[in-house]
């Protein structure tokens, strides 16, 4: 596991001290990779994104390196082989990235082995399994810790899933947070309440609502008010 201590601290006076202590080790901004797989939230653009990136790994490597050149050496990676290989190629040139990996659906053990060479700080269980409170969650948490990473839970329904899982052994959540409320199920109010009450770290996903928002100051001020780290360069 790689350790990072030089990132900006979250503002004083928000959240509890335990959460602020966790988040002090997080980068302020991470490069997201949902477009690289042509994720469904991008609608008609999804097939083109997949052809442009997933089917052309060198394009992903170039974006990883460009992100690093801008000072963002942190990635929220979806753990498919082409993405893993592309990031490893970028690391050969720019050195280690801060990596948070989401394990895709499929054989968990095999997918965990695939991403382990990246030495991720956090490994996140797919939202489908977290939102349904899959009976294997505790087993996967143990596997992640045995692999040397911290376990995280992805969710598409943070307002209900975070309170449900908060007593389990996860160290962080990956949850949608944005000005439009996109993906903040079951509703914005319950999502914000869950974010406020949890003492776990939270990484905002879908900060630009799958491209519906422009990366303006108000967008990031909203996220920064409610949580600390966000995944936003790629949306």
C-alpha cells in the first residue's frame, strides 16, 4: 500500500473529527473512469466513449498521463483489464498514482488479483452488491484487507445503503453527490442526511451528473460543503 500525506486538509468545522482525520489522507480531486467503459449513464454517447477508450487503451494511458501532468495523480478506476494495463503503463512514466478501484461484477477473487499490482489504497465493492446487502460483503471486506487495501462500498442509493452498511467494516463510500440530485437515491434529503451522519470517508461520484453540469465553482463548492474528496476530472 502507498501512503500519501501531502494533500490539503478539509475545512475546519464540518463533519466530525474522525471523518476529517480519514479524509486528510485523500487527494482533493480524482480522475474518474466511467466514460472509459462506456457506462450507461452517458446515453447515446456511451458506445463512442467505449470505442474511443476501452477499445483503444493508449488513449486511456494518454489521459492518465495528462491528468498527472496537471497535478492530479489520483484515479478512481473501474477494475477491468484494459484500464488496469493502461494505468500501469502511465505509472511507468509518472510513478505511482493514488488509486481507488471498484471491482466489477464477476468473480471477485480473480478481479481482486487483477487490480492488486496497482497497490490500491481502497478497493470498492460494486454498487449492485452493496445496495442489495449481499451476504458475501463481510467475506469480501476480509479479502480486501488481506490484499493490503482498505474496503469501500459503492452505492447507487446512498440515502438507504449508507445507514444500512454503516456498522459493517467498510472504511469509505463511493456515492453520487451533485447539484442536480442525479443518482442521489432514494432522494436528495436522505442522501445528504446519510453523508452527514456517517463517520466514514466519502468519495463523490457523478459530481457533474454524467455531463449534465459544467465544472463551475458552484458545483464543487456544493460537494465540498457536504463531503471532502470528489471524483471529477472525467465525468
